[in-house]
């Protein structure tokens, strides 16, 4: 009797293991089909494969992340927001995931939500230059030019060679009506000249 029960247990384990392996294999196959399209910038075409992959493995963060960006770059902002909200819920301490959600909010012109997330990130890591530049760009888009300018001046004082901060600063000056100063910065960037000194900012 014990042998029969043992054999039945082995059979059940084998069936379960085979089923899990099959699901994982299907998730992998669909993911890589979607990923191949994703890296070729065929974002809309990649979405069905990522979705199919998640049916087999709903918690795979790599698939969720690429699906989120596929939605974003295909222009499906509400769907992208939903995906990144799921990722934040599953990884609440992951700052990179929060920054991705903030970026999606900004693309959807939900600037207040994006700002709140970046401020939260910067409270956790005040030295995150990437988050500071993203926040400054949101302020530019939201026409809060004085706030953008303050962030960018501080960034450039610490690192005058930061090309992206310098480009954003040039945009801020341009939109503020300081056209000549903006043109000077754009010319420096296009020529690869030495960055402006702290005294010039």
C-alpha cells in the first residue's frame, strides 16, 4: 500500500513539475518573440507577445518592464501607467521603477503626479542627478521655469560638463525669453566647446 501511495506521489510531482516547466517555457518563448520586436522598435507589434508571456508567468518583472515601455513608446499611456503601477506595487523600494512610473506620468501630461514621485525619490537619494534632471524637464514642460532653472544651475555648478543639464538649461533660458544666452549655450554644445564656468551661470 505504501509503495502504491509513494508511486502516486511521484506521478503527481512529475505532472506538476512538467506543467510548471511547460508554462515557463511558453513564457520564455513569447517573451523572446516580443523582445526581438521590441529591440527593433516595433513596440506595437511586441505587445501581444509580452501579454501572452505574462499569461503564463504574471510576475516576471522583465516582461512587465518591457511591456510598460512598449505601451509608452506606442503611445498607449494609460496602459503603460497601469503596468508601472503594478511594478511599483511589487517593488516599492526600487527607485528605478518609481522613476519609470514618473516618466510615464510626465508623457501623459500628469505633471503633478510625476513631480511628486521624483521629489519622493530625491528625498531618498538627494544625489540622484538623473532624477534631478528629469524633475527639471518636467518643470520645463509644466512652464515652471524658475524651478527648472534653480535645479539646473545647481547641477551645472557641481558638474559644468554635464551636457544634458546644459541642454535643459538652454531650453529653460530660451522659454524664459533669454534668447541670446540660450543660443550661446546651444552653440557651445554643438561645437563641443568648453563648458560654461560657474561664474557664467
